[in-house]
């Protein structure tokens, strides 16, 4: 089950080829990103063992990296993850209110996922968008200058895209 | 309008694409450097330019380059630090997002100067869409003969690879970055050996910030001496400042380092003044790690002289009455914004980002966060303020990497300059929770230009 398909394997090979002979361990971070995207948005121990096997590493070498970096999810997350920045510059522009509002709208607290598995709310530290605060990361992109109206629109957008993909 | 060397073409439509960038004069520095200058001559120009590292520490770039070891038969590497995670800083993102070819151009010249055939851009994992922009630009550069084998027929081979991090501020520290690039946890290494001798895969390595490497392009084009004429003293050239907090026009600005802090904050060319009719209270001028300054010490030095936006002037007065240029993350607080709460968010940040190798940093950042939380939420005692002071002193200078200092300095400066705001929180626990902002009176003494 946990196996890259042909396209994913191609990407895997491209990643490994960037490093000199024998330094394939360097590809670990990008390969973990690829694995997380490929296998449901999080890294199960089965997935990490598979990555270890592919890169010829001991499983512990993969676990210790996966647990160090905040972007690797070690348990399942919702289909849409709202990662809202809460550091100083965003706080000064009202991120507290945005976090509270999202929590209220979705009925969850930071760190939780809605029962339907649709949304996860997570607070994160500075994402490099301080001048466009308040902001959050959603998938590959940033959503900036957040207001309550914008939050409403983003939630609606997620719901309709989920419905369209079913 | 000040001189623009990096962002001059940022508004040109389509500048992200190779064709437009080249038409606008892009890649000239590669032609000049590879065809008419040798590696040593490039290093000399960078030395003459006086360029200082733009990542935060301000170390002279040319000098750093001249330290790289050249053992026979061992490959060398240039690594571009695009980890940009210091709160308040978002300038490298702007440069990479809108002018990817400027960075690639700077990387080719710098790789040639250092003898790096495989150069890596280590970019913070959250900038996922910028990875695509950079990879597209690298593809275009390669298709047009600026990368790959035998560039411009000079026999120089170079490839640039983009490596994504995965969420760790500490990987901006150069030895942690190297560890991460080797596929490990981002634990900083004990120096020496320095990366210039044993860096990536124990090979000689230079790590430079995005903006530093982009600045190599105008330096080669105009010559180091001309570049050094811009600015003042040891603050040569231009600097990108990312401005945020409660100002009218947050964003990324290129400044030549002769303008005053007051002009930067209040003129319409830059921040446009404080938003919502509020008054200026305080500012953290160089990213979360540097000392916060109250408005009076921000606009004027302790001697009463105008403070300027450059390395020397921002640090005038040392930590007692000055601050630092740092990464150029310029965070502005208005009269109603709470220094205690802001400091708490930074303390939480550093606790979250400590790699955990040194006990003063690992334990100290946690204690500082807890105590600040108590003070902010009305459960603090006056003795907690002294305890905080004591903890930050015990972290500073006692750790493997400078993250410990970076965590200690903001707390120290907040207490140094805003002690009565901490005391106000302790004495008015209920009020401080309800209003959740600090004392306005710091703004009183401050001159606000009409
Ligand atoms: C905790 C910590 C975080 C850092 N983060 C960054 C960063 O995100 N980007 C950066 O360019 N330099 C960062 N630095 C500085 C680097 O260690 C290094 O000095 C810099 O990349 C050198 O490049 P420069 O000389 O061109 O500035 C950080 C340093 C520390 C101690
Ligand atoms: S100072 Fe902090 S971040 Fe740096 S090595 Fe020590 S524990 Fe890690
Ligand atoms: S503080 Fe939120 S993006 Fe920087």
C-alpha cells in the first residue's frame, strides 16, 4: 500500500540525483515532503520505514528527522489545514481575533480537527509574511491580510472544492 | 527617491521570466565575471565593495569568501541561505518571488568566484510556491546556457539545486543549515571547524544570505569601488528592509543607508507613518532578536543625534541605548500595543525553535515564556521581573549557537526600556487582562512630524 507510484518514483529519483554519490541521505527532507503529500498528508511509521528503505537508512535516522521539523505531521490531519501565524508582527495586527474566529466557525480549538476530517486549525510561528498580516498557510500557498469575511470565503471555498472532488 | 540596485526592475511587467529579465540587462554580470575576470578578481571586487552579509550578522562578504579552504581535489560548495525565519523578516521572499533571476545571476557569479560546481539554495519549507518559481528560473537559465556544463565556453560547470527545509528557524544558523542539508536534525555544530574549512559533507563551504548573493550582481556590474560610494561608513550599498507592525504601508523597501529612521517611518515613500491615527511607541528595527527601542531612543541616539538606517547608527549606544540592523525586519508598535505581550510571543517563538542541545537555551527559553505568560495574564509578581532578568543573563553567551543570545536580548531590552509596563501588568492584573495593551505614556514625549 505504502509505495510511490511511477510519477512519484521519478520525482524521488530526481531528488536523490541532486547530491553526490553516497550522499543520498541529503534527500531525506524533500523525500519526506514527497511522502507526506503522497500518503494522506501525514507520516505514519509505515511511511517512514518505507522512506528509510528507499534511502538505505536506518529507520531511526528517519524518525529523528521527522520529529524535529514542524512541517511533518505525525498524526492524521484534516483535508484542509489552516496554519495561522501567531508571532509578534501578526499578533500586532490582530491574529488572536482571527484564530478565535476560525475556532468559533469550525467549532474546534487550535490543534484540533473537525469530526468530519475536513479542517484542522493549527497555530504556527512566523511564516515570513509579517507585512501582510494576519495570515495563514493553506496547503502550498499563503492567505494574507485576513479578515473575518475572508475567513468565511476561504472556508466556503474549501467546502466547495471538497464537494467538487468527491 | 533613493538609489535602487536590487529592486530597480521589480515592477517591470514579466520580470520574473528569463526573456524580460535578459532584455532588461540581466546576466551581464555573468558575462563580465566569467569572461573578463578570474575568481580572485571577483573576490577582490566584493571586498572593495564593503558588502556586509545581509542575513543578520553583517560580516564582510569578501573577507568570508577569502577564508574558503582550497585543498587539492576536494569539491567546494556555495550554499544560499533562504531559510528566512526571523520574525519580522520577509525580504528574501520578496526578492526570490519577484526577481528570481537576480538571485540565480548572483549565484552563478559567486559560485564561479568560490569554485562551487554544485550550489544549493536552502529555502524554508513554507515557501513552497517559491521553490517552483526558483526551479523554473533555473531551468530557463540552463536552457540559455548560463548553467550546466562549460558555461560561456569558459570550462566552468555549475548546477544550482533548491532544497526545501521543513519548518525550523534554527536551520537558518549556518551550521544547522548544513546539518539539515545533509538530511539530519538541525543541531548547530560546535565551531571550529568553520564551514569555510569543513562544511557541507565536510567540504569547504560558504553560506551566504539571499540578499548578499543578489548584491553581487550590481557590485560586478558597477565595480566594487562605485558600490562602496553608496551609503555611509561601513554601511555600503543598499539594504532591503521589511517593514511591518502598525504602519500605513507595510512591505519591502530598498533603502540606501543614509536615510534617517524618522524619514523611513514617516515619509510616504516608505512606511507612511503610524496607522489608525496612533502614535509611535517603540520599534524592533532588525528582526525579533534585536533590542526593542522606545520611540525617543529610536529616532535620536542617547546623545541626541539623529538616528539613521544603517549598521553603525542603529547600534549606536550599544545595548544600553541602541539596537541593531540585524536582518532588516522592522517591527513598529503603536502607543496602545503591549510590549509585554509582544515579548511573550517572541519568547514562545524561541522556546519553540530551540534545538535543545544546550541546557541554558532549552530550559531558559521555556522559563522565560512561562514567566512572561504569568505577567501578561495577570498572575505575575514583581520578583518575576527580576527573575526574568536573571534568566536572560544566564543564557547569553553560554550556548553553542547564537539562538540563545537571540532569545535573551529581546527580553533584556523590553525590561530595560519598559520596566514600568511590566510593573503595571503586575499591579493591575485585571485591567491588563481586559485591555490587553500596555501603557500609552511612552508616546507622550515623542515628537511626531506633522
Ligand atoms: C538562530 C539563527 C537563525 C538564523 N537565520 C538566518 C536566516 O534565516 N537567514 C540568513 O541568511 N541567515 C540567518 N542566520 C545567520 C547565518 O548563520 C549566517 O550568518 C548567514 O547565513 C551568513 O550569510 P551572510 O553573511 O550573507 O549574512 C541565522 C543565525 C542564527 C544564529
Ligand atoms: S543555543 Fe539553543 S538553538 Fe543553539 S545549539 Fe544551543 S540549544 Fe540549540
Ligand atoms: S509574524 Fe506572522 S508571518 Fe511573520
